């Protein structure tokens, strides 16, 4: 059954408003606080999320919201609908004046991801996807790359905030991909990483220790662009599990193989 058109319209409205808020603070020395040793939050994160919560409460008061800055998503009622928002994905970039960040908004219906919207306000790129309806960038259809071999692949990843305290398999996988792929990049925004896979700019993405709001929208966008997403074991993705591989499909198994070898060391 098709989604109510108001849901996508609301996600787009919210993403564009988030972009306006982000631009207002960007490179203006926004107030920055620390949630952890290197985990930052800015006034823009909080303002964007509050504006989104207010909008959902106004338009769909029965819906739930799970957001990074109020991450419990708790409510006194149950609902078929849950919105998932990362108000500034790439907060560290944002805080340092680096123009690689976005807002990421997804909607779950009956526990299944149904739509995703990611907006990069500096590049003015709006990525949109609905389950079964394809993915678009500023209105143009998105398709993943057709790269067949890992040696020709341009990959992207990120590192968890805990990387200074623990040497995870992420480091081993990074080294493994450096030896087998054409190139590996690290941008600092998982949502944009996944959108760039959907757009064919990257051929694959992998990361662990992620949160649902980091990847929920990107999952829908990659799938609808013809890509594949899974956990590190290749099985059905659980956005609460913390680990993800997203690819053009052709490179998925080779990527899983590299990650598995890294896990053995």
C-alpha cells in the first residue's frame, strides 16, 4: 500500500528547514558541547531536532520520534509510525567549519523503513526515497554504480568515537581494503556516505558502532537506488545492531570477505 503523500512532504519540509537552521550557524562559531571525549553536539543539533519534533507533534501527534539528542524515543503510547532523525549528521565537520554534513530523516511503518530523506544544505543536494518508488537526487533518478571488481572500487567508511580507546576490526578492515580497493575515503557523515553509494560516487560503504539515526534514511535510499545493505554477516540488516555494509551489490560479497578476514585477527 502506498504511503500517505503527507509523510514524504513532511520529511522534505523538515529537511529543508533543518538546512536553513544549519546554514544560519555554519562557520559562525556555534556553541559546542561534548557528549564524550570526541563526541560533539552543537546548538544547531538541538534546534533542528526540536523543530522536527514540534512539526511532527503538530501534523501527526500520534507518531513517535527517535532522535539523536533525545535518543530514547520513549512515549506513553504505541504507534505504527516512528520517525528517526539525525539533526546534524557530521557534527564534528560542522563544528570545524567543514562543509560535509547533512540532516537525515527516516520513517518506519510497522517496524519497516518506508522512506528516507537526506539533505546537504551546503551542496544543496536533496536525496529522497520511498520504499518501492525509487530514489532521487534533486528530482533526478539515482542508480548505484556498475563497478564489478573490488580493485576498481572507491569505498568509504568511518571510525567510531571509541576508536582511541579500543582497536576494533574496523582498523583491520580499513587496512585490508587499502590493499584491495582502488581507494578508500573517510568523510565523517555516514548518511552522506550512503547517499553517495546510491548516487554511484562510491561503490561501497562499511562501518560499525553506528546508531539507527546515522543510517536509517540512507538504507532506504541505497536500496531504492538498486544497492544492497546488510550487517557484517551478510544477513538482514538490523539498524539497531550498529554495523552495516552498503554497496552497489556487485561488490557486496567481496567486501564481506575482507571484513570477515579482519575479524579473524
